[in-house]
C-alpha cells in the first residue's frame, strides 16, 4: 500500500514514487494539510500541526483551545462561515437561507486501485496494484450533507489525484454555490506561479509571476476551458529551473468554465484552489442526490518544470487517453482547409489526395464545407447531410476513391453548433442555448446546441453516427468554434438555470463517450478554433487536439513549448502550412516549418497540387524522416532545452525510454550579424553511452553532449532550424 493511517496521531501518510503528502485530523475534527514534499521514510509521522493563539480577529470556536482557528488552519477542504476568511472550497445555500456549514471528520476508507468518476473523465488504472485510494468522509450535522474527499496515489509516478463528491443525506434540498475539486494550503508563499495564457492563435503562452499577498487567479467564464487560460497552474520554488528545484503542478480534468487560484494570506500561507468556475454556477441537490466534482491532478517534481511535465506526459498519455490509438502511431495527414476553404469539389479533393499519396502521406482529411449548403460560415451547421453539388457521387464514394489510392479518409464535424440558417434550426429553434425574451448572440454566425437536453444529445449521436457509418472514415476532427452566451436551457426549471453550463459539459461527455465507443476504429481529434479546449477532459475521449489555428512556424514555437508544460507530444496536432502564412503573413523556410510540425502529430495543411518539384521532393524527405522518428516523438520522453519566451532561440528534444535514441531540434528566429559562437547542450541522455549523429556520422559520449554540447553552426537568414538525430553506438 502507498497510503498509511496512524491512528494514535490521526495522520494519513500518502506516498507516491518520490513524494509524501500528509494529512492530520486536527483536534479530531478537521483534515489539516501537514506536508507535501520529498518522500519521507516509514509509515507514521510524529510531528503535530503547529498552532499559536492569534488576535481575536482569527476566531476560534473551541473554548478550551484559543490556538485553534479555521482562519489559520491549513485546511484540506475549507467551507464557508465558521471563521476561515480565505477562499473556500465549498459554499452551500441552505433551506433556511443561511450559507454556514460546519464539516467535521466522520471516518475514512483505504482501497486498492482507483474508482471511476460518475459521468466525468478521469485518469484510470489497468491493474489495481498501480494505485491506492483514500476517502475521507466529512459531515455537516445541521444540513445532513456529506463531503467525501477522494485521493488516489499512483505508485510509480509522482502524482496524486483529488476529487470530491457531495451527498445530501438530509431532509431538505440545498443549493451548491461553489464546489472546488482540490484545496492545498502551503505553509509559506515563497513561490512563483506559472500559468498558460493567451488568445485565439496565441494559446498557452508561458507566464510567470511572484506570489504576493492577495489572490492570483486564472479562470474561464466562457463555457469552455478556453484559448485565454488553460486549466493548469504550477507553483515554483524561487530557485526552480527547467531541470532543478521544487515544482507543484495542478491540472483540472474538465472542459468547461473553471477556476484556478493561489491566495497568499496574512500569515504568508498559500492556498491553492481548483475546480468548476463558481461564477454563475449553482446546483440544486435534492435529498438523496449526489454531486460529483471533476478530478484535479497534482504533480510534485524535484527536477524542475521538466520533471513535472514528463510526469504529466506519461500519466496523460498512458492513463488518461484510451482506446486503440493510445499506443498506436498516428498517421501523417493532409487537410484541405487552408488549401481550398469552402471552395472545392470532389475532383479537387481527389487531386490533392493523389499528390499526398505520392509524397508518402497516409490520411486525407476533408474539412468544413462538405454538408448542407455550406459555401461560407453562415449556414448549415446541424444539417449533417452531404452536399451533392460539391460531391455528386456522395461522401461514401469519395471516401472509397481516396481509400482505393492507399490513403485513409477523415472528416471534419462541428456537432455542438447550429446555424440560424439551417433546417435543424427551423425545425427546433428552442434547441440552442438561449434565454426567453433575450436576443440570441451569434459567434462565427452560429449558435450553440443545448447539450444539457437529452433530445439534443440523441440527435447529435444519431446524425454523426449516420455519417460515420456511410463512408470508410478512419479519422474525425471534432471542432467547436464559439463560446457560450445566453447560458440557459428551455428544459430546466428556473431554480436550475445556473446548472446549464455544467450540464452542457456532462452532456458533451456523454455524447462523445457514446460515439467514440461505437466507432473504436476512428481516430478522433478535438479542436476548438484550434486550441480553445485543449484540456485533459477532452483527451479522455479524443487522444489528440489541434494545438492552434495559427500554423505559422515561429508562433507555433511558443504555442507548442507552452503546451508541453502539461500535455504530451502525442496529443498535439501540428501541420506544415503554406507561406506567406495565412494568419501572420510571414515567410518561413519549408525546412523550419517541417521541423516545428514534426514535434507533434505531423501533417500538412496546404494545396499540394501547387508545389514546385523541389518542394515536393523536400516534403517526401520530411515525411520519410518523420516515419523513422514517429515512435520516438509520439512516445518518447520530452525535454525542453531553450525557451522561445526568453530569447531568440528555441530548442527541445525527445529521448527514448531506454536512452538509445534521441531527436533534437534547434530554432533561431532572427539572424544576427557577426554572431557569437554557441553550443547546444542536450539533456536526458545516458552519460555513459556513445551516440552517433545521423547527419555527419560523428560519435560522442552522452556526457559530452549534455555538458559540453553540440556546436551550432552559423545559420544564414531568419527563421532557420537544425535537426539532430542520435543513435546509440
């Protein structure tokens, strides 16, 4: 077991591979956070929680012990109303109108394995000896509410998952105003906080700031995890770097509006809270009902940000992603979107696919515009019927023709949306998210279907399944191109309207579970205007995500570098597109575009029929090289070497688990006159092995490559790159 309970001290000791997480039931009443740090030997923990009497502005409800105050206690699950003035994890509106709850310790259980969360994605185990689970039960005597805190410790990873479920065992209904999934109170605030922020086409840029007294918050109120903020934060020790120092990561397995924050209090303690966005959220809990909060994944690393990232990568790649494609190499694709947009016919599509086959590509993806009367983005979403004007012989015949070339066939959908100009909207105008007597706000000329409704869920499953059954489809790009407004549902009562956003996400998960289960042979890639819903919740259903609509190689350096903080390369869709780039109008060399895109699930998004002979030959070589490196890139260990947020250079590398092969790429953005000589120091290699560089045959020891490095030869011109492939001799 990796979870121990010391009854004499009322202490729970959770041990992951390199860390200990310790909880004490303070005064026999409240679970207090004692420690999260390097792994401690033994099962018990002898030191008690420090306490001291504070001024009366930190009240105590224990008359016999004035040192005991919830205002200063490091609480594992703080609720509102009994003297803890910091941000709570739980706030409840009771039948009598009050919001005060008093949750006290009732008991615990320890079990092997890891339970699934009802209706929600979560990490999992394949064998029960991979993890152990602790459940701590708290109860509020007045309301009859129970809070069950669930901790799972992965035995071979430095990861602990947390979630909570609230059970109403009382006689009255209650309203949940706030239910966070995890709360951790650190005993100091000597941290920097790292977050991944941006916008459409600038997703997941790395930002770091020092903690000071007050609240440091990132969140989304958009109904999706969003382009603007990713549901992840990390606290870094002041001396932490990419490869050294203490780092604590917090990642939420959820795809809707969220909150993640760090609050520094008056005594220099730091409270980290993470969960569903409380703003505009309520949940009516009838007697006998249960509310399940999403899962938060907590990772501690003593090897800096890189160590944290590699733990998340392994956990999410092997114990969050599912299905046949979890461990299978992903195909190299060509997508027609930036080649044709809406202006195509069957002949043009087959022409692009034919050239793709000649160049060694493996999958053709037909993007937006194949259905309804979709000649622009102002109509037909929801009408998932092939457009015979463009495809006179139908989608099935087109798929068969492309398959006959030796290419796989994939298709774009946007199943969660509805166009006002559509047969579906004319038949069911109440099926979209809306509020009576309020105008309906459009985004990208479209509205959002109300996935909290079972009838809408059935329609999406039936219509999408019908198309997927009609053609030899092996890949689906599942898009979502706007955020929520007028968040209301025609089927919910007035007192449940603020449940709509979360019920939408639960409905989305239900729909995706049914579709991906019905079509296990199809590789699903999620998308939301690029990376607007790149989160762990989506990876549970679809093992890869289109990282950004911005395909410019220079911009992608920051996007993919930031994404790698949490998400593995096997989850990132990355394509070579035409120049001038369609988003920023920059011209970058084809070689550089290829090297950037090779660092994820590789593909192309341009008109292959317009390329020169030399460009076609270059693409052939890129494709052949990626096929040689594909398994290493998609399933190897990832190391960041140089940050695009800190200078003119970027570099990263992939190393096989057995350290026998590696692949590194170096990028220089702008040329420098009379530039100094520089060396690129690698990492993650075996210092005692010898490695041969593929491009020149030179052999070097691993320690030389890591501590002395490789010479970076002079690169002429802007936006240049180098690629290094190493094999053990």
